[in-house]
C-alpha cells in the first residue's frame, strides 16, 4: 500500500489581541480551558494569498497530562475578496515537558522540533475557485513557535493529503 502524499497549500501566521488571554480553571474532566482572540494575520500559498480577518478565537483545553487539545476558528480573506472559514482541531504535546515549561514561563527559545503540534483543519467557502478546500482532507503543522514578541501568534503550514 502506498502511503499518502502531502502537498503544501498555505502557511498562515496569526497575530493575537493584546490582553485577551483568559484562563477558565477546572473544566469538567479536568484541566483548564484557555481563550485568546485573533487580531488578524496573513496567509500565502500556491495560487492564494490574503489576510486573516479580526474576530477569530482559539480555545484550547489544557489537559491534566499537559497535552493541549486545539480548538480554533478564524476567517481568511483572499485577495480576490473570497472569505474562507477555517476550523482547527488537534493536539500539542511536548517531547520534553520541562523545555516547554521553560519556554512558556521564561520565554526560552524552542523550535517546532521540541513538540508535537498537529491539526486537522476544515474549510468552508461558497467560492467555486476554492471549493476544493471543502472536499479534501488536510493536516497542519506548527512552524517554529512564537517568539517573545508581543501579540505574535502561531504560524501553521497546511497540507493537502493525497
């Protein structure tokens, strides 16, 4: 059996709303829910380019085992005016939890190789040009994590699964 092949579709970089990070402690099942608002951003890929519209949100669930269950939604606006709804579900876990804690608490540098961070995005759009986004399976991988720069959000690369 031949394994699936991946084709790069786009890379999305988010900026976050300053001061919007909120923590909801003790959610049912354990852990904490987080919420942070998306201020905007940019995206680019073969045959597409545009901006991330303000108003998106990320609501990850930090489980007691330290894994972060990703749940995020935002809108992309292509240069031609097409609006594309994106929903990400996935997981982030550190290969070395101590390094991840150092990054989060002291802004020490880590790379995407320090943790597993994958999402399965789904897309919605009415555009015939981008309808292919609505009828295929995609995976996403976090690029190098945000630096200590204020309001910088994640950068994700998305791949079509063939």
